[in-house]
């Protein structure tokens, strides 16, 4: 039996690699995706093989992540439950997709992951597999009673590695878990399981400030940044043309410097429980904000309202793991149509954790100052007298309803 394992080299996946190999008597192929986590990947090949892998793939997927996953989601304006920019959610289908490609190339029998049975990631990995490789088996040790009995906590994992001679650096105490990629870093579990705990307190500035400073520690002087858009995609920052990957890296630095994109929320997991997460999404938050500003100038009202009505559904599909589902692809087609004229330049001001619009312009702007002006309209495109009939027709059903049913609920009338 041959199995491809999502592998990072940390305590959990090191234990998983050895345990799966031993339990299933399998040949193990490790896979590590570089999606901007900035972790030291040097020596990972040697470590994986020492732990029991016959081969390891270490693939740089940053460009694909930015252009084929982050940017399409930004074009859709997707935010889960009004706050979460979906940084972890959008990374999982890419990782699973590449695992499946490796499994097919290696003629593997199964893929394996270390996602907990309480979380969303198990769903995201496995729904991707269902869509792209329905015949491929999946091994999820955290849903295996044998694994949970053997490893009820991190201490048992540390002892297992010591006994097996597996090289890991870990301690039994871990105040929270982290997951980082090009779009964000997330913190959850441990001390964050108390929703009253203040992760943004100055006393915690060294704990939750990997990508951004606390707003109190940001510069006292605001910084202006321009973003150029073409068909919904940011193609230049401060006048310099960039690839999607370069855009993300540049905006992450600028946003992090000014403490923007920090979110602390209690969210609803797909599996049914509420979970508290702390997120840093500096570049993504700037990109999302600026994208909305250029849309406000260039997108037709009814198209915008239609797309906006679908944002919660789109975000939910990403969060739940349905990236490769037919309904997400159908929504994406509508999104792409809506973005054809979303081109122009946005200027934003970054200051003390805030993002503020400081101007927007476009050659395809639907905003006409001559029509919008409160002064005389030189184009005569809008006759204010026309509003009388417009209002009367829109009020017809209200008048009829009042005549039939009265003015219930309106005290004093």
C-alpha cells in the first residue's frame, strides 16, 4: 500500500507519518506545500526520510495560490460571517489538489491528513478529494479510535518520537495553535478558547503579532498607497506592475506595518460548534477594501446588488470546503462577468489599524458628476420633475395596503 501524507515536519505530522506507516504497513510519500508560511523548509527532505518516508515532495505553490485561489475569491468579495477573510479555508483545496496530483503520479492507494475530527479542515480536504478523485481512499488518524487512545495529548506524542528516534522540537505546553500562509495567519485553541481573553492587549503584543503590529504600535504618521485594478484584479501597487504573488507580499508588509487586518471573532464551524479565532490578514484586508472601492465606481447597481446577495453563499462554500463544487464554479462565472469593467485606481490611507479611502478613479467610471451635482445639470440627463411619477408609482402598493389593512403598528396615526 502506498499513501501520500500532508506533511510539515512538525510534531503532529511526524507522528502521523510513522504511525500510519506502522499501522497500515505502507510506503509513505510526504508532501509539503510552500504557500507562503515562511517556515524553514531546509532539511525537511532528510527529516521526512528519517521519519519513514520513501520520498518527499516540497512544492512551491505560492504563485498558483495567489492567482488561482486568492484573487478569484477577492473578485467575489468573499468574507465569512462578515469578518473572516477565509485565509485557511482557501488554502486547503489547493493543498488537497496537489496531493491528489501526486497520488495519481505515484499510483498511490490513499492520501492522509492530520486534520482534527472537530475541525473544518478534514471536510475541506475530503470534499476536494471527492470532487477531483472520488475513487481515492482517505486516511484521517484523528478519527481513528486507535490513534486517539495512543495519543490523548502532546506529551504522548513527544514520548513516541523520542522512543522512535524521530527528530522533532516540541514541548508539552502550547498556549495556542497557528496556521500561516500568504493570505493570513490564524491563532486558535489553548488560551484563546476563553472568548473573554483579550488577544489584542498590549501585554500580548509578542503573541499575536506575526504579520502585523498592534494598532497602538503602528506609526503615528499615515501612509498612502495606490492600487491599480484591471477586471477586478490588482495589477500594480504604487504604480509598480506586479504579479498576484508580489501584490500579496507587498500589501502584507504595508498593512502589517500599520496594524491593519486584525480580526478576533467567534465563528460557526461547519461541523456544528462555535470556535474563537484570531486572524492577521494585512494584505488581504487592504485588497478587499480597495477592490470594493473601485467596484463602487464602475459596477452597475443591479449587478452589484445581485453579486452582493450571493457573497454570503460564496463565502460559505469556501469555508465549508466546496471550492471545486459545481455551485461555486457557477457563482464564479457570474463573478467574472461582473468584473469585466472593474478597472481603475484606488488610493487608500493606512493609519493605526484603519484603512480609509483617499480617492478612486476609472476610465470606465459610471459616476457622472454632472448628473450627480446638486447644482444645475448641464447635460439635462436628469429632470428632477420626473421623480414625482417615480415616487408615486413606487408608493402605489403602500397606499393600497394602507387602505385595506390600515396603519397597524404605527402608534399615534
